[in-house]
């Protein structure tokens, strides 16, 4: 009989570079909502990936340009 072990996947971390202004807004939202910055970033990335999967990269990027 073989033993099976559960090996959890280690989360990946990487630095994110952003402007000072964006960091100020990001910190403000995190503080006001009391949502951890990691959760905010993860949620934003997941939403962006879903938008790209649903609408296509070209359309999503074009929507950024419209703003």
C-alpha cells in the first residue's frame, strides 16, 4: 500500500511597481475597507484575467485606453 501525502502549493509572490499616486489610492482603499492589500491585488488580477478570457485581450486593453 502506498502512502499519499498532501503537499500544499506554495503561493508565489512578486514585487509590483506602481506610481506613488496609485500606491496612495491603493493604501487609502485598503485602509477604508479594511481589506488586506494582498486580497485587493489578488482580486484585481483575477478580475482582469477573467475579463481577458471573456472579452479578449485586445478589447480589455482598448477599454483601458478609453479611460
